[in-house]
C-alpha cells in the first residue's frame, strides 16, 4: 500500500483508508502466527471525525479466525488477540473487539461496561475458579490422610458482585467548641430636661435658683445580646465494600467406605477438618449460612475393572498380532532364501 508513487495526489480520505488497511493487514499477519490459527481477517471501524465530539461513538473491531480444528483455541489465546488488536488501534478498548471462527462460533463478544453477556461470563469464571480452588484444597488435604482416589469433593460458592459504598457522619455535642462570640448592644430612649422641682409639688412652689434649667430626665433602655457560634465535633467515615465477597459456601464430601463403616467420631472429625479448611460459618449467629455434608459411601469400581480388562484384552491382541506379523516376516524371508538357493543351484 505504501509503495505507491502517487501518494502526493491522494486525498485525505484515501490516505486514512490505506492506513486502516495497513493496520488490519499487520494485525492479521500477527494473529496468524498464534498456534492453532491458519489465517485471520481483521476489520476495524473508526468513527468519523466531526467538529462535535460524540463520546458514544467509539472504535470497534471484528476478528475472523480460520482455525485448524474447532475448539482448539483457549480463552487465554482469545484474550491475547483482543488485547493485541485493542492496543494497535487508538481509542479502541478490548471490550469492543469481537472474535469469531470459521466454524461459526463466537469466541468473544462485545463485553463493554453494561453488557450483560460479558459481565456474566466474567462472574461465572470467577465463581468457577473459586470453587475449583476450594475443592482442590480440601481434596489434596484429605488424600494425604485417606489415600489416593478415596475422596470426592464438590464446592459451590455464591459471590456478591455488587459494590456498595457506606458513608456515616457523626456529630458529638459534648465536643463542641466556641468559634466566634458576637455582642450586640441596642440603646433606645432619649435625654431631656425636666420641669424642675420634685414631682408632685405645686408649680408655684419655691424653686432653688441654683438649678434654673431644671433636672435632667434620663429615659433610656439598654439591650445587650450575645451570639455564640459553636463548632460541633464531626467525624465522617466512608467505607467502600469491594465487589467479589463470598456470600455463601456449600461443600459436599464423599469418602470411600471401607470394609467396616467409620465411627461417628471419625466422621465428625472429618467434618470439622473440612469446615476449618474452607473457613465455613455453619452456626446460626452469622450472616453467612454455609453448609457442609460429609458422607461415607462405597465408590463404584466396576468400571475400573472393566477398563482394565479391556486394556488387557487389547494388549493381548496387540501382542498376538505382533507375533504373527514377525512370524510371517520370518517365513517370507526363509521362502525367499530357499528360492534364491534353488536358482543358484539350477
């Protein structure tokens, strides 16, 4: 594509198309190098460049694989293809990369945030991995005590995938502190001279000349007010409960029965061992309602004897076939030698 000589006269649209074709071709060649993939075809869709940016329009990509055999490509390989394509295209997330094969199987669908299918697959994978880990943990521990192929363990786990945020705000009235104090004073009334003399005396009574203007009458009211601004002690706690906590675990343990049944004390001991190994909460005072069952049952070994008989029969037939074939080779060689000797003597 880039070896063409008349690139100067190309329009911007043609250049963008050639750039996208080049990216698609390089990605297809890189994916074809993965084990199990014969060839690949990559299609990338880029949103048009506009003056107004639309966040809902994002790049997407689709990958079609030609596999040598159906079902031979695992999830890890599919995820690696998605991340390879996503990291090669600007703005493309691995959740917007879908993968399908030539057998019509959808190996990876669009699991962008909000997609129920993608989120369900991730949750199921997390649950299956946890159950497998717990079952293997118990089975390995009991095998070291009871012997190989003497115990079967199945664990079922319920996981809470919701993320919860709790915010608590507390006020302590005992720990209040004065912040500011404002004092407000109001004076209402006036000051004026009185008519002189003592109230209640006649107006023509003798008045001392030393106070010709009369006594001052002070008619005032003072109002004082204090305003206290208090700061109460406050504590804020923000707790984020992460997703993926275990809500409930149930376990079923089957122990192979021997010639004589085990004592109840031994079964109780096995139950306690499994319960502590899994961290189960079986008492009724806890929020989790875990449950465990440990039972003793005779395992069916008939299929093992039948399989061994079939293997023995097949081995015997193969040995007889080899002997007959070797004897035939010996006879053919002896016959050829006899014919050669006769021809030489003749």
